[in-house]
């Protein structure tokens, strides 16, 4: 923070605004944008792995495994996202603490569930009350990543399952006629070709994932929505050195610009990926490129 900001009561105009926008809380607000981008960078590939595993399970020849894959897709897609987020974070957190309790506190005789309370021994708490603040933050963020990955992995599984079925069966039959095993045909023929069919659905899923990042606020992570509400609310001289009226509209307008800009950039990148994937493919996109080059 600038040295001339030491006495806010003497500041005016742009000087006051520059000091206001460089306070410690505003720095945390700017860092929270990185938190959102980090969530997307981690969740997207993890969700894709969950989705690929779910799609492979759903199309498995072993019936029980196929039932598990299809149940995963149906159950998660059928539950409202916000309900699943709130339920799963609590369930996962309590599940971890229950396992730690059984391992670390075998002599504990009291009931863990006492009415609406979930009580474990102090050593089983996750994270420990004595842990540093960054440990609490990393733990909460990790739960959020896992929750996002499981939810959006189910949607990705549905997209990939449909894409696998969209690859012409003749492609697989030709590969097997040339002597490839079912596994070889799957990895060498089906998987490379399915992406062109999956990308439109995955693109929409990526956009939905971007729009779902404000749910971090509901999961206890101090994200951009949390800080926009915290900083934008009306402040008086009694509670801050920089009093101001209700500015939440301006903070949330900044979030609007951020999300629109990011989704526009995503559209450009995804469009280029789609053009690369459809090049030379016997699809509507590939045929359009062929005619354009004639």
C-alpha cells in the first residue's frame, strides 16, 4: 500500500480510489480470481477422467460394471447441482473424519452422532484446529474440486458415452477384420475418432462449469463472489477507513465483465480446436471445410 494512504481521511478523488483499491482485502479479491482459474484448470481434466471412466463403465460388456456406470450418470445428472454440492461436501468431510476417528480414537466410547451433531475426537478433526490457515483453505478447496469433478464428470460421461456410440460401427468392424483385438480397436480407432463428436457437448459443459464457479461461495471458499459481496456492501467510518455506500452493483458488474470475457475467449479456443479435429473427418464440420477449400 502506498505511503500516502496512511491517513485515508485526508485523501480525495482518484488518490482515495487508488488507496481504496489497494487495501489488503482488495488484494485478496484479486487473488480470488486466480482461485477460480485454478479450480477450472484442475477440475476440467479431473472431470474428464471421471467422465471417461464413467463412459467406459457404462459401455462395458460386464453387466454389473455397466449398471454402475449408467447409475453414476443417471443419479448425478438427476440431482440438482446445488443440492449435490451441499450434500457431498458435508458427507465427504464427515466420512473422512469418521475414518480418522475409527483409526486414531479406538478408545472413544461416546456416540459420534448425537441428534443433529456429528462429534468425533479432537485428533480426528479434519483439518486439526491447530493447523495453519492455509491448511484449512487447501482442504476446503480440495473438497470443492472433488465435488465439482464428480458432478461434472457425470455430465462428461454422458457426452462421451454418446460420442462413442456415434462413431460408425463399420470403423470398429474394419479394425477387427484387420486383426485388431477389441481393446486395440477401442484405443486406436474409437477413442481418437470420438472426440470430434464429443467436443460440442464438452464445449457446452465447459461453459456450464465456468458459470458454476460461484458455487464455491456456498462451499465456504472465499471466491470472487464472496469478496464482491463483502467489499461492495455499504461501509461506514465506524467499520472501515474507507467508508462508502452500497457498491455491490459495481463489483458484480466487474464479475460480469470477467465471465463474459472468459467465455468469449473459451469460444475462440474451442472453435479452433473443433476445426482442427474435424479436418479431414467424415463429419458435417469436415465436409464444410472440404467445400470451403474447393
